């Protein structure tokens, strides 16, 4: 069972709108390495810098989110 699959079946996450929104975001970001390479291959040259900048902004946002989750894990001692 995959981590994402387990989360998608978790009733505590599915019960609330915010939980469903989180699951949707996680699902949309679940692209394997080959999938990313396929996406990179179709970016037109004139969009590459913009998409790079946007991807970096999203990466920063996800890193901040992960740090906030880590703080809660540390506080409660659970995953």
C-alpha cells in the first residue's frame, strides 16, 4: 500500500473540506520522475524561465508546509 493510497482512504482527512483539498493537492503532485521529465520536454522555450520560477515558488511553499507539519510531529511524537 502506498503512503498516498493510505492517506486517500483515511476518513479523518476525507471528512473535512480542508482535508479533501490537501488530498487533492497531494494527488496532483504525485508524478514520478519519468512524468516530470515528460512534462519538462513539452515546455516551450519562451515559458521555461517562468515555469522554473513558479516551480521554485511552489517548492518553497511545500518546504514551509513540511516544516510546519514536522513541528506538529515533534510536538505530538506521531506521524
